[in-house]
C-alpha cells in the first residue's frame, strides 16, 4: 500500500493555478524554468474530474494524473480540465504559455484526444499521445477511439501500449487497425512496453493498463518522443 500511495502522491512543490477556460475549470502547472512545451492531460474513465481550488483532483490515481509532476520536472507546462470534451480554448490558452501543445491521454481519454485532433484542424494540438487506447466499446462507455476518423488526424501521433494489458476495452491488437487508418504520410510511432503488476481490476489504473511499476520508463519514452517533435531543451 505504501508503494501505491507513493505512486499517487507525485505532485511536487509546483503549485497549480486554477482558472476558467470558457465554462470549464482548469488547473495549470508551470515548471521552475521557461517551459519547453505544453501538455494537456486527459484521464480515462468518464474523462471528467473534479478540480478543487488548489488544483487537487479526484482522479489522482489515473495514470496521466499520477505522473503529472514528472512532466513538469521535465520542463513542460501542464494543464488538466474538469471536462476536456472540447479542447479548442485550452489549446489556445496553452499556446500562449509554450508551444508545441501536446494532448496526453489514457484509456477512454484517447477517444477525446483523437476526436479533438481530428476535428479542430489548425486550432487543434501539435501532437497527441495515446496510451492504453480504448478500441472496443462497452455497455458503460459505448464510444471508443475506433469511432474516430483517423484520416483527419494530421499531427504526429504516439501510441503507447502494454503488451500485457488485459482490459477488454483496450486489447493490444486494437492499435494496428487505427494506425492503418491514418494518412499514408502520417508521422506515427508505436511503443510497446511490458509489465505484469496488478492490484484490482485489469481496466483500472493500478494494473498493466495503467503501467503500474513502470511509470518512470513510460514517461521517459513519452518525453523523448516529445523532444523529437518540437519540445526544446533536455529533460
């Protein structure tokens, strides 16, 4: 249990600033030095979260949320929203802070990230990172990334998946068909990792679906890809 709590409590000294972006409450965290880029975090599940006045969140155990301090430490400005459905305003806000602006999503959040990249055009992100991509719909969540028209995604895409992901909504075999639907000249990268630690449900964060035990390695791979796609400086 102590290791799990340590994995959750990763937000360091950097204090979030809470503001309204349109009608949505958002938290923004800046690194100590000038940011080398921006990342908008999109959690899984309902993809929505409650953000308190201090920037605290009720989905802190979700993969992208529990590692958020690691991206700040790597030099990025980060943001997370109560409702990330339409990210036009959030992307514009983060562009004022630092470009490029990446969307980093996990599980069902990958559907939101892909949809925003597909429909926003020049108002969309400069790249998207899809981790544990949901490609199979369920009774609880009838939509999936497979519903998105990936032919309209014109920015670099990174897929990260755990070979041992046993969540029925995100089988590793579901990634290749999405890649095949991207434009022929797409800048697409796939990274496969492997871990087997699990505590509870295979679709919950503390499992291979949420990269339990290999968080640092996965973050390092994502940061390296972001450096290759416009983020300046070194982590």
